[in-house]
């Protein structure tokens, strides 16, 4: 949202001014000092917490914009309300197809957790084919929903890209961050970072994981069978100690040859990068 506002201001030829003591309040807005005056940008609740009154006619306009499916950012300076900026989310062209692909892969439930208002969330959910969504959430509320699904025995994968998603990404069974547009905090909190901002990569990551697990299971079976045959040959007296050592050395290559097949899949999906961060980087508080 911030990038959209800055880009629009630049298109209008509006120059930036330096803001001091900038503070971001996740899920609500931002504030800072401009030439000694407090500047506040955020939702209606945030302005209320900052003791800034919104005129009645403007309140009606904000409500109408939200009813129309826009996210509205209100702006105030020096305790006086200045106006609002309406922002519409633009759906990714691949979103609906990506969600349908997840369902075909057996993902039972796709849930949208968003800080956007109810109208925005309902429109997006309807357009992409999501039946369950929760709107107007603060970071701690997103985290609570993730934990509630896990407590029911569900295996939860969380996809996110912002600071507001970091805690939920860390708490999920698998956290997936959009690597290009994602914040550093979200990427560090996640287990997997997608190197392209394409929602289809989620399904491909699942396919990659399943294929890797299949190969690993085959390797264990190959190892068990080859060792059982080796023990049988030794017990039957067909091979001696030297033959057993040679047999063990040669059969160690069977699982390796089988695992080489993973390289072909890696070449097909070079943009999927696995991060084992849960053990290396402390989770930081979507």
C-alpha cells in the first residue's frame, strides 16, 4: 500500500519530505514528525487512538469507499484531519488458477487471513474461489488463527510477504514467503522462500516436496533390501569377509544413483530455494 501511494505521488510530481521519529503500528498505520508536527496515516481506528476527529461528511465518504471494496488510508497532520486515500487491491492474474491447482493436489482448505476490511476480503475471496476468509485482522489475530488450526491437528502451510505475516509464518508447520516482494523479516521467519512472485510456485513446491519424499522412501527400501540380501549371502557362506566388504561398498551406490533423479527436478524448478531457518534464525514477531 505504501508503494502504491508513493508511486502515485511521484506521478503527480509531489516531492518527499523527511519524516522524523517514524513509527509503524502493524495492522493500523504509521506516524512521524514533519517539521515538528505529528503526521498520522492509517485506518479509522488508528486515527481515533491518536485523538484525531474525522468530520461527519468525510466519515460517510470513508464508509462508502470501504463498502465499495477499497482499503482507505486516512491522513492527519498536527491533530487535524487532511483527507483519505483509497486503494484497490489488484488480483494477480494467476491467483484463481493457482488456488484451483492446490485443491487438485489435495489441499483440503484454503483460508485467507487479511488485514483488509470485510468488503475487500469478500470480493477477493469470491474472485479467486476461496470460501473461508477472515478480514480486518491484526498480526496477533493472524497468529491466533494459525495456532487454532494447528491445535485441531491440521497441517498448516502459511504464505505471506510482509512484516505482519512473520509471526504466523514462523508458527505454521511450513512457512512460505514470497521472496521478491517479501520483507526480510518474513523471509527469515519462513521455512521456504519462493524466488519468483508467482502463486503457481506454491503448487510446484508441494510437488517438489512430495517427489523428494518419494525418492527418500525408495532409498530406504533399496538400502534395506540390499542389506538383507548381503546378510543372506554371508549366512549362506556364499561370500566371505572380503566379499561382504566389497558388496557393501558397491550397494551403497544404489540409493545414490536413485537420488540423482532429484537433480532433474531441481533443474526444472531452480527458483524454489529451501531455507532451513527454523533452527538457525530465531523467529521474529503477520
